[in-house]
């Protein structure tokens, strides 16, 4: 069973379009994240959700909006896509209310490669 | 906010040799330091982590050391194998306990193990 899954794996679209990337985790975690990895492999946090509440929002354009219908899902909606949005987007999850062990471990999905033409 | 510097950006070693990757961080409140391995076309995967109350941690061929005074931590891979070839990321987290968590990642090291 895949712990963190994302769809689609590849997304090619035109500038100006609106698109969504879906993420689901079956680990029972209470926190989910979206990261952007650029062409130089730099990983940067975009959002995180804890119990359906946004707790981190880095300097991300408001064209990007995370939507969490329930604790197991955190989808990423992107409006008016721009060339600079081309990147690989990773969803991740972790259990943040625990003691001991590596409870901060973030489990990453396989990524969605977004190409904006 | 936290800033994590990682060196080197690329590293080539002969199979069987050791590899060392170093990171420094800026926020003295950081107390959790994971290392992730990212293989081509996959998401990052945790390989080892260390908390601020420990100076060294080892797991088979992988070890991590932490110097809180100097604010740096290192990943050591011994007896490298071709399957160790990947991009490695260090990260730092300034929080502990329940609440909000943010991992700040280094820029990655591409490790190539030459057979």
C-alpha cells in the first residue's frame, strides 16, 4: 500500500490555466505538507495543514491554495498558471502530536511534475 | 527564520570509500535534524535523524554527528555502494512537542558512487 500518494504524476498545461494536484495519505497522520522542488532540486515548504487548519504559509502567491476535505487529503489548487510554476510538487505527511521516536519524520509522496508551456 | 547550508553540492567517491556531507544551521532553537535520500524520480525518504540531546547516532553504514555549539551536523556513509548514489538533503526543525512544524532543507548533495 502506498503511504502517501499523489495524482497526477505528470501534468502539462498552458499558461493561464487552472489545475489541481491531489494528495492522500493512509498513515493516519495529523499534518500534511506541500513542497515545491525547482530545477536545481531545492526543496521549499509551501503549506502545511494540521487537523484541517493551515499552520504554515510561506511566501507563496495566492494563486496557490491548499484544500483539505479531511485529515487524509490535502489538495493543491493553482490558478492562472505561470511559466515559473513549472517544478516538481511533493506532498508529505507526519504525525506531530507524539512523544519519542522519530515522530517528526515526514513521509513524502512520489511527486507531481508540473510543466507550464 | 532558519537557514541551512549544505556542502558539497556534488560528491563522487569510489565504491567502498566513505562519503561525508556537512550542514550548518543558523537557528539555535533547532533541535531536530533529519537526513533524507532522494533517488531519481522519487520523493525524499528519511534515512537517519538526530535530536539535539544526542551527539552521534549510527545505523549500520550510516552515521550522523551533531555539534550544537558550532551549529553543524554531518552525515557519514561508510563502505559506499552504487545504490547509495542519490541526492541527499539535510534539514533542521526548530520546534519540539505538539504544534506547528517546519523543516528547512539544505540545497542537497548529489552523491555518485563509482563502481
